[in-house]
C-alpha cells in the first residue's frame, strides 16, 4: 500500500529476496512461498522485481558466492520457471503493473490473503486484473470477492494461471486458496456489452 500511496511516484525495485536475505524457503519457511511472494512483488509493485539465483528451481538455501561453497540443495518437484515466465509476461505486456496507483485492495485486511484490483489509470481500454494470494504456507484460506466492483462490472473473466474462463452464477466469487495459492483473474471488456 505504501508504494501506491507515496506522494511522489518512485520506480521501486521490489525483489522477492536479495543477496542479503535467505531464499523463500529460509525466509518464509517453505519453498512454495515463492509463488505468492513473487506474484505480490511483481504485480502489486510498480514495475520491477527480481529473484536471486536458484530461487526459480526451488533452492532450499541461498547460494554463497563468497567463502566456503556448500552443496546446492533443491526442493523436489519445485520448478517455478514457467510460473515466473507467465508473471513476467503480464508485467511486460500490461502497463497497469508498471505504474503507481491504479490499485484497490479488496482483502479487508485478511490475516493471510492479499487481494487487489490493478487497473490502468490512463487507459481504460486495458484489461483489469484481480490478484489474489494466500501467504499461509500450511492452511487453505477463503475469501469472497464482489464482482459489483466498478472496475469489474460487465467484464469477461479469465484465470491466467489455470488458463480457464470463469463463469459467475452470482455477483460474488467465493475462493478457497490452497496454501501458497495464487489466482490472477483478467477481466476483459465483454463483446456483448
């Protein structure tokens, strides 16, 4: 919130981790924390993000570039490259992710979920995005989002990660997010409107 409420727009660099910190497995107690943390830093920041070497492969401890070299250990079946590429593709393609402002949080200060709408303040013809992340590494969390939000009314919904259309049967969407779950919903103008 601070990045977007700052009085002057700053080109913030919001890394998921840095050369001074541990990797997500060390900092947040689970390698799976990479998904929601990277989503937040990339899509809820103001345009630039990053990871240290090895995070994309689920590294368990940061690589020490100075001093005694230890064996690099990876979590089994934790390859985040495709996920990171998809997030970076959104970041590069849509200008709403590269500017301050154009964000409204919808999570009502939930203890584990961060949910926000991202929209382009200058160009209303760009899709609107709903970014929802579960930071809880152990438990499923639930949240209900109203699709009566002004930026979402009358739009066609598409979940970017699962690559599936979303059909609403009511004006609310109830979501259950698995531990470290991420939903990125693109809301396009409907052809019917």
